[in-house]
């Protein structure tokens, strides 16, 4: 008869000691059902992307076998996020590349991590016109024994994107209030108002009237802003919202 290992007992805390913390329960993500799969298939069809089987010839522009990856991106980030991931490939000079899971995940990671870049509309696509995704895929594949291909592509993309968008805004200096700040992102109008030390309603007026730089995360309606983009300019926004005196 096979001998079973001895049972493990939790060590009792000594007098004056707190008990060991319990592990937090993990909540699994919702499964991907037929409705979600159909939604992804519809998005792909509208953008001219064909989902093919793994054994089919996929070295053709507009084809991908990464159905599960597309469905996970849709589930985790929403419809608009997935559309932008696909448009970043199909509507740029990279439309000919192999659309595998690594490149799709890497683009998705950058969109989620840097909405200030991905929310620039046409400029986002123009930057990708100058990026050779196929070359990045090749470098990541050659180095896959050292770092995962998804992480490698995301790192190379970050370098290219940060360089391109820095050229648009210019290097930020302490005098301009653009130095990186810990916990730079503010979630919600109330958090933005608290940071600017303004009433919530006045903050809303400044956002609507004076154009305080805010954005929404992909798949969300919550208004966000960055502290580093508010520091040097909030006074002019406040002045713009002041009612002008009428000449007598």
C-alpha cells in the first residue's frame, strides 16, 4: 500500500503574534461563450480580417489563427479596444505581417498601458506606418529563449512609440511641470477635482469649457487625467472659466 505524506498543519501563532495572513481568493474571468465569439467574428469581418484554422495557410495578409487571443482581448478590454488593435495592423503599412498572438497581445498591452498615445486618433496610425512590425517579430523570435516574444515586441514598441510621441510634445522639463510623478494617473472627475483643489462642479466646467486634458480608458467611460499634464497649466484653465466682466 502506498504510503501517504504526513498532513500539513498550520503553525499556531505564539502569544502576541498575529495569525498568518490567508491567501486571497482568486476569481476566474468569465468564460468565452458563443455570443462573445460571434461578436469577435463580426468585428473581424467588418475590418477584413479572416480567422482561419491552424492548419490553413496563414502567411497571407488579413488572415490569422489567433482566434482565442482575439476573444480574450475582447473579453478583457472591450469592443473598441479590439477594433483599435486590428486597425493598427490592417490600416497601416504593416497590413502584410503575420497576425499571431504575440503581436496582437503586444499592441493590446501598449494601448492599455498608454491611452495618451492610443487616443490620438490618426496620429497613432501614422506612427505605426513608420514601424516595421515584421522586423520586430523576427527579433523577438530569435531571442525567444531569453524573453517571451510578447514581452520583447511590447518593449520594442514602447521604445519606438515613446520616441515618436516625445517628438510631438517635446522633451518635458521640471519648469513645464512634465516630470514623471508617482501614481501619475487620476481616475474620475472627483479625483481630478481633489488634485486641483477645486469643487467637483467647477472642475467639470473647466473640462468642458477650457479643455483640461482628460481621456477615457479603452472600454470604460470614466474620465481620467495625468497629474504631470495638469501641474503647469491648471491656472490658465481656471482663468479661462472665470466669467468676463461686461464693459459698462
